[in-house]
C-alpha cells in the first residue's frame, strides 16, 4: 500500500472531524433550562437532580414570564402538568423550538393524575 501526502492529509482531516462529533453532540444535549412546579413533589425532586442548570419554577413565575426568560435557549427540558406543557409548547414553537420528546409519567406522591416529562430543542 502506498501512502502519499494527499492521502495522509485526507485521513487526518477525517479523523479530526470524527473526534469533534461526540463533543458537539454532548453540547447539544445539555439543556439551557429546566422547567418544573415546586408545588408537586415529583417535579421538585426532578429539579434537584438537575443541579447546575437554570431553573424555572412555575409555582413562582407566570407562564409568560417563564417564556420570556427562556428566550434564545437552544434546549429546554421540563416536568410539568399537561396544561402547563401545552401552553409552553405553543409559546416555544412560535420561537422556533421543536418537541424533542414527551412522555406521560405517574405522580403518586402528589396525587396528580399524571405529569409530562418533555424536551424542546432548536431545529
């Protein structure tokens, strides 16, 4: 097998690009905000597990103010009631974010009929 300068440069460029993909992918997954409602035990516990991120507590902040605070965020994750999720999803979709995931979870501690774990990300 013969290796010339051009083949070596192409190979090193591909290896360098491949090495940066996992770093970029991890950066894209980290949410900018965590949305929760401290009046519900499950969501308060969820917020404690997301230490180091910016938190928005819907028990203390109206939805419109929460939406304003999240302006320009690349990724937002939350655990909220269905009604809060529907309103926030509409507001964030208008800002160009799209639903990345959503799942209904039980809420036995708070006695609520179910909470929604969701994620929105920029296109």
